[in-house]
C-alpha cells in the first residue's frame, strides 16, 4: 500500500543530527529514558518513560509488538573451488523452512550456486554447527536468497548458536556487539521469533511499568510484525513516489481485533508502541477504521497526507534524518510539529535511535 503525495521530496525530511546524540547503550533502568510529549496545540513537555501512566487514562489500550529478535547476523566464507572470501549476511525474511532472504556483503562477489559456510568449520562439535547454505537467487542491492542445508527447528537452533544480534549499522559501526545486547535489544514481552531488528519503542518497558498501566485500567494488547533488515535501508530517491518499501509479515488475530474495536467504540484511545505496531494496525483497518483480522505481508508507506484510520497515539523513538520512520511521524503528528520537536530534542540532549529516548505523539488530525 502506498500513500505518498507526489509532491513529497526527500529533502523535506532532512535535519542535522550531531554524532554525539546517537545512543550506544540503553538507559538503565529501561523506563528511566526521557519521554517527549507532543500534542496538537500544546507546548512540548519533557518527562520520563516511567511517567507514562500519567499521560494515559483507564480504557486506553497500548498495542505492543511481541515479535522476538533472532541473532540474524552471520559471518562466514564463500566457497567456490579453491577460492575463499569472507562474507557477512543479515537475514531479512524467512520464505520457507530452509529459505531466507538476506542482505549480503560483499553481495557483488556472490553468484547463484555459490556455497556459503557460516561459522568456523574447524569448531564443530556436532552437525548442528554445520550452518551451510547455497545462493539460490540474487536480487538488487546485495539481497540474495539462501537455501540452508538445515531446516525447521534445527536451522533455528543453528542460527541462534552461530548468529549475533543484528544491531543497527549506526551502533555496530561504533562498537562491537556483546552479551549485554542479547538482553538489551529485546523487549520484555518478546514472544514470537522472526525479527531481525527490534521494535525499539518497546525496549523502554519494564514488567513493573506494564503492571502499573494495567492496574490503572490501561489494557495491553499484543500484535506481531516481524521487522526486516529493510528498516535500515536508506531512501535513495529524491521523489518519494518512487520509493518501494520492503514487505514484512504481520498478524492481528480476530479476538485481538475485536477487543481493539470495542475499546475504541467505548471511548478508549489506541496507542501504538512503535511504528511497527502502527503500520500493522493501519494495514489491518478498513475504510471505516474497523480493525480486521490480518495475517499477511504489509509494505505500507506512510507520508504526510495519509489519513489515519485506527491509531490515536504513538510512542516511538527518535529516528534518522530522511528515513521512512521520520516521514511516518511527520504524517502522524504534523510535519512542522515534528521538525520543531526534533530540534527541541537535539537542543536539550535527547538520545537518538534504537537505544535512545522516546516520544509520545498524539495524532494531529
């Protein structure tokens, strides 16, 4: 689905972000992160994530994405005759039990039929370690289809053993991943394996904060959208009408959809935790704003001019300049309002990106 104005240009979503605003570690405890409140017609307010209960009311619903990040970054060697070159794969999307699409570096040096050996071949205590694959197909921009020798639970276990957490490039370029990231880069309610990037707004929640919200009458509903590596890809075209989003699989079951519709009909507000939850609900909503059961891929691309159907509030982190996620928040809360909010955040020391601080946005229209 595309909702891009033909007049939108990439430069409309640019801003200057100092390098020292990029968070390399999360706040501790998680809910001590800062929270910027952005509401139509109101002044910007600085609070903490732990203050979120004071911004909601009984009957509201927090919609969280319960996807679980897999250790999807794999290193290995391309095997072609006597030739060996080092390669890195970031798994993107599972097509079948043994088939994955992946972004490969160096992608140009791979050919259909090449064998890839992931992990150290002389460090295998059992067949579980034999995480090998064949290049089945090549796409644009370094994306390939890998056919693994293993499948099902064996493949899942081998990826967990050999892979590392796929930290975003803007963190991975500045420091090495470590054991802390296995916990830090996962929400406390993660349940469904399948993402190769975290739904990062959810990283701010603790079990205690969720309990406080539920005790005051705020419901917490779970949906699933498996975040793909395409979330990190830059927009390469100045004319946004030419940009294509990577598809991601999501699910809203019928019972959850019914509860969300009932809550909204009773006057409750649907507040999405993260742009992933928002994109999924908007994909599942019909023209009248009723959320339907949904189990499919979505490639929805939201920019200013889009009419939101189902979502009233959005809690989200601070995003990259010229990114599709910054375009989405501009569509939701207003382009001028978000440029002003980001200028305030930069001036007052908010931390940006996946491990950074958060904002709570109320829909502009």
